[in-house]
């Protein structure tokens, strides 16, 4: 019996170590600790930076850019995907009603299909970022394919709005160091997120999203939402009002 138990315990411990290492790598590749990577960022140093130190670093950079003090509370509200003929106008109406600017990471082919909606986003003063042409998982593509995904989307956006976006968010928030370096070499700034309530999940429990956002909210945070979800449009007013009540004010990623 002892001969069976000892190897079983050993295998259990080894499995736990392997799972722990997998979880750690997965954590670093899901957009959790790394929020913004500019063309000047030393990508090779990112593995050595803890999430807490990195958040503090970017918070200082945000304060420098905006000229605000450490006592002020700012967050960025961002939307992925689209534009969508039904949802985008409703989102824009909500943001306008509460005088909030956001960043829209749009899909190139959707911009081709609905250029008037992209133009409306731009004309309303919101920041526009590149979310690839076809929502492809960039980590699975070759260098030339990634360049085409981002370049084609950028050309479409620029043709419609008159401005080339410099912000990129990889679809699905999936990245590795090689992808970050490649996007950086193209001259783009990668913007990830610190607060992801998973609003793409279908549920009637809007309170879940609300509670998630405020349990993970912090100064200088980047909130990830999705532009093609009616539930997001339904809970967004409550989130904006509560952010303002708590003294936060949204700012765009400029």
C-alpha cells in the first residue's frame, strides 16, 4: 500500500507545480499585469516587473501626461469590437448624455461595412484604436499576416476618419512577448486592460458586472467593455454615475 501512496503523492505534487506554472504564464499572457506598451517600452524587462510596480509606473505616466495630481481619480473606459448598427448609436448616446469620452477598439471589416458609425464615433471626440481587421488571434499568425491585419484596419480607419490610430489592442487580449515586440516595431502602442468584467457573457444578472467593475477598480485603471452587447448598454449608465459619485472621472487614452 505504501508503495502506491508515495508515488501518488509525488505525482500530485508535480501536477500542482505544473498547474501553478501554467497559471502564472497564463496570467502574464491575458493582459493582467501589462497595461500599456509604447514604442519606447523595454519589452524584455516586463517579465521582471510585478503587477503592482507596473501599475504604479503607468499611473505616474498618466499623471505626467494629463498634468493631474496623485489625489485625482481617473479611469479609462474602453470598448472592443464593432461598430454595430444597433448598439453603437445607443452607446454613443449614453456617453454623450453623461459627457464621457471613451476609446473604441474597432474591427476593420466592420468599419468597412458601417463607415458612417465609425465617423460618428470620431466626430463625437472619442479615441479610436485598432482591434485588427478580422478579429484574428494575432499570436497564431505570422509576421506578414499580423502586419496586414493591423495595417489594413489602420488604412480603413484613416480613410473614414482622416486620422491614423496609433493604439492597438490584440483581439481576445491574447499576446506574448514576441507579439508585443512586433507591434512595437510597427510604431503602435499596445493598450490592454486592468478591469475585465466579462460583459460578453450572456446573463440577466447586471449586478454581477457592476460589482465586478467596482471590486476591481483603481486609479489609472483601464476598463474593458464590449460594444456589441445590450447588457453593457443597460448597465453602463449605472457604472458611469457611480464612478462620478466616487470621484472618478473617465478620460480617453490620449
